């Protein structure tokens, strides 16, 4: 890398590029000196790289703005082009809806204003353009309020610029910036307060009605800006290096930032209804999502020393680093640990990372990324961060009963993965009290699932050793993962007949018999004697046993003898029997059971509808609140079906681009042929129309091949579009089946709507019935002098609180939670079928809690609830 690029990248850091100096002023002077010389050789490259750094290392934006301010004193034309390029990039970002780029270019524009590069009036014009677009969008008559998320985003961008340049704007253009502030206040008065319903990590938050003083994210930010303004715009978290060069920068020429235009919001739907408006609102929130939803898992005392705006700024820094350095986890952790702020922020950093890990409907990146960042931060800050992470885990564990089911699953996967990188060390004795809780209590299930996932990442004995300080938790370990083969040598209860058939089948496989030979043998020798159930039992159990040594063995068996299974299990009833046999064989290993079913679905041996039917069979329904096993299989099934749709859409998009290229190639070849044929040439002294016959023949060949290529691509596109139509029909059928199954099992078990219409009411049913007993017990156990619980209620120094939700109620809570999670995750595919869903599933007589779970997942307003 060129030295000037390295200086730009490492500015403000402790780096060999800057010797022993860590003073930002010296860094700026050094970088400015090198860039000034480099401008003589490659000004365009410097301009491009400067903008790239400002966008992708935004916590250093102030430093880059100051460097550009100094360059402006030496080379106004270069800086004018930088401003022009920034304006072009900003307009492109607005047109494409690139949220991060819009926000960061506005910050960059603000710091350039502070360094006298951009005229403050130009910045105010940008603010007012965005503010005008936002106000128009939420106007009921002129705009489209369904796109309020875009309007809120624009106003958020304006407010988030003020910590970087509010003081300068107040000083230089007080009346204009005051006009902007009045405009923001007016916008806040006409917009609708945004609810986090369906996207909150905690279930209770979805039910709590907002108090008049409660604020949404934008209102909260506006409150922080007002506090900052009343404090004279003084902030510790925003570096202001331009002040060190103020005497020089004041001589620079301020450039005008060119005009920008906001894209028009889409037209409102032709037919206004809750469904059409809800669909548009969903589409808008996908493009302009809220960037963070604070978890507030730590007590206020951990972060109360921070000014309200400092917290927002540090969150911005952390989220920017996570976003732009996602491909380099160690660099990411290094930057996160060394932000340019003079105070400690470990608790805020942990809370921000967990807020992203548990972000709904999906985290910005794969959960594994956040796992790796947390691991690297624990290694980078060994004296501080591991204890903070442990505190976050304990805080989330205390509230696990209220945690959204999707978030609960992510937390289980993260925690088990995290512990596997630290020798599975955890003070399990703190949680040993979960053994005293009912088997359906969320804390007990959480510990059980974490241990099960740990076994997958290691081995049973190692995990058992890790809980030696709480040996009672061995009860929650999964069984050792050995197969449950019905026809093993030790197994004699099944009778010699089927055992002998299993041996014969194994011999055929060892002899590399073909699938066709095996099918003939089954039809002639096995099926007539043992019937379908016996035949399926022997064949599936034996083939699974042959493929049980490894994943590769399983794949080999399925590829070689998949036709045999397909022949036996041609309809849904047989496929349900097949899944039952798989689950029976791998009853001691939920991972292998899920893998085998997933692979068979991949080979089209199992349909997704058969898997849904099996998941909702009576034996599995009883496990819904006790184990993740059936839910893991269901998640894999829906995900695989959805991925087929996504893959086909990508292929179709690629083919459409190929058609454009093929059309251009065909048109070019045709034009060359026509041009050649129209030319006159001499043959035997006579003028003849056309060029050299050899060249004409070659051009004709090219034109024909180009046309054939175009037709071939068009045929491929038609084929893929037909496959996509079929895949979409399959997905629709899957979700209708899924919803109907949820409806059936929940309707059977939910208490009548007259008894409860809220989750809190559902939780209290069992507690109310036990109220008298609990009061009597409490009266006996409380110390009269200080009201503290007696030691008999303590376990390992922690309160062993009784879980007062009954098993039936917990089953309903868990199942409703998963219904909401599936609705939320696949909302984009469900919204187009909303009318059908309302007509066939969410009818007028459906239980309010079922309707609420689906509507919350889709973020569709629930009337009357």
C-alpha cells in the first residue's frame, strides 16, 4: 500500500506510520504534508480514497475534514472536486436508498463545514430539502404516510449531524439553523409515534401500552439534542481537531454544495386498506430500518455518567465499525476497543453488540460474526470485557421468560459457541437452582438447550466435566448420541425375521447392488411378507445405520439408494412414517436427526408438507415447550423452501442481465452483417453487392450464433420463471399448512377468549389459581424483622424463585412465540397472501391471541386489542 494511503487509514491511531506520536494535531500535519505532494501526481486517486475513508472509517471523519480544510488553503480546485464528488455520491445514495451512505456523507459534509470547506448555508439547504421531503411524506393528503420510516430516517440524519457541527451552525447561521430546528419540531408534531410491536426483544414490551411521556427512537434523539443544545453543544465523544487549526482554516474559501433532490415516495395504494397500507409500510421499513433497539439490560448506574448525547455518539461509532469492518474481525475488535472518547464504555459496547445480535427481524450480519467479535474483545480487554459479557448473560438469563423466542434461540446458539472458545468455563453452580424449577420453566429449558448445543460443539464427557461444580445439572445433559438401531446384534426382541432381512440388505449394500436390484428384492421378497410398515422399518433403519458413521457416509447412502426410499415413500403418509423412523433411529442425537431430515428434503425424498405434518404430530406437540428439537427441524424446512425461492430469483435476475448482453451482441453482429452486405465490391471486374464472400460467411455465422445464444438465454429464463412460480406456490402451500396447524393446536389448548386476551393474562392464570397457597407459604417463610427470604429459599446465594406459570400456559406461550417468530421472519413472502390468510386462517372467530401473534410478527395493527 502507498505510504499516503497508509497515513490516511491510520490517522489518529498509534501506528508505526506516525512514529511515536499519538497527537491528532501532529497526525493531521503529517498527513497533510504528504497528501499535498501527492496531489501533483494523482489527485483523482487521492480524492477517491479520501471519500472512501470518510465513508468507511466514520469515527475519524473529523480528522479527514480537517485535512481537507488544510488542503483547501493550498489547492482550492482539488477540494472543489472533492465537494462535487461528495455531492454526486450523496445524490446516488438518496436515489438508491443507501441509508449508511446518506447518513455518513451528511456527517462528512458537516465536518467539512466546520473546516470552512463547505458554506454553512449549503448544509442548511440540505437539511431543509430532507425536512421538506419528510413533512410531505407524512402528510395525509399530499404524501404517503406508509413511508414514514423514510421520513423518520431523513430527520434522524439531520439530528445526528448536529453533534458534529451544531456549535458552528449556531455561531455562523443562527437564524437558518433555528428555522431547521422549528421545522423538526413541527415534523415531530404531525408524524405518528412509532411502535416497536413485533420487533422488541422482550415479549412484555409488545403488550405494554405506551404512556404519553414514552418516546420512540426519533423523539428520544430529539430530546438528547435539546439537552446538548442547552449545554452549549459541549460533547466529550466528538473530537474537534479543526479548532487547533482555526486561525489557518478561516482563510480558506468555502464551497457551495450543489443542489440535491429527494426521490418521490411511491404512490399510495389504489385501494386503501389495512393490508395494502401494511404491505407498503413493511416494504418501507425494509429499506429504511431503525438502526438500533436498545436492550437496556444493565442497571442505569453502569452508564449513568454518560451524557445522553455521548451515549448516542458511541453507539453510532460502534455500529459503524461493526458495519464497515465486518470482513476483518480482529481489526473490528481493535477499533471498537480504541474509540476516540475519553471515558470507559465497556457496558455500552456489550449492550450495543447484544442489541445487534438480538435485532429483529434479523441481525445485520450472521450471528457468528458477533460471536467472533465478542471473543476478540474478551481477548483484547481481558481485565474488563469478559466480566461485562458475563453480566450481560446473567441479566438476559434473569429475563429469559420474557425474551422473544427467536432471540432466545439466538442467545442459546451464541452462548454455547462462546463458551466453546473458552474451554466451556462458566459458574454453573449459580444456575443449579433451575433443577428445582418445573421442567417447562424457560430458565431450565435454556440451560438444557445450551448444554445440548455444547455437546454438538465438543463431546459429552467434556461437557459433563465442565459442570462438575454443579453435578446435578448432568440431569439436563442430552443422552449420549449413539444410534438406536432396532436390528443390532444385541437386539433380539424384534424377531429373527426382520433382523435377517436387515442383514441381507446390509450384504447387498456391501456387494454394491444397484438401487434397481434392491427395489426388485424388496418388492418380491420383503413387502409381500412384512407389509409396508415392516418393510419401511427394515429398509430405513438399515440404510441409516450404514450411513451413521459420518455425514459423508449418510450422503453416499442417500445418493446411491435414494431411489429405494423414494419408491417406498411416494406419498405424504409414507413420508411421515419415514421421518418417524429417522427420529426413532437418532432419538439420542437431535443434531443427526435434523441433518438426516434436512438432507432427505434436499434430495426431494421428503416434502416440506410432510415435515410440517410430522412436527405437529401428537408426540412432538408435547415437546413444544420443553425442547428445541421439533422447532429446529421446522426452521430448517421453512428456511430451505425459502432459500429455493431466493436462489431462483437471483438466477432470474442474472439471466435478465444476460439477455440484455445477448441482445446487444446479436444487434451488433446483425449490424455488421447488414453493413457488409450493403457494400459494393469488384469481382471479375464487375461491381457486385457485398464484401468478400469469406468474410460475409463468417459474419453470418456470428450473427446466427448470437441469435441462438439470445434464444437459449430466453428459454433458460422461461424455465427458471416457471420453476419460480412453482416454488412460490409451494411456499404458499407450506405457510398455509403451517398456519392451519398452529391454529388447530393452539385453539385446542388456549383458554377461552373471555378468560384471557393478553399474554400477561395467560401467564397469570396458573398463578391466580395458586395465589392462596403462595400467600400462605410466603407468610411462613418471611423474616418478620426485615422481610427478607429465609435461607431455605436461597440456592447458591441466589433466589430460587418459583416459576408460577403452569405447563399448559407455558406451552401456549412458547407456541405463540414461535408463531410470531415465523410470521416475522418470512413477512415479505406472507404479505402478498394476506387476503387468503385472513379468509382461510385468521377468520373472525379465531382466538385473539393467535391473531395477535401473527399480526405482531407482520407488524400489522391489531384492532380492538
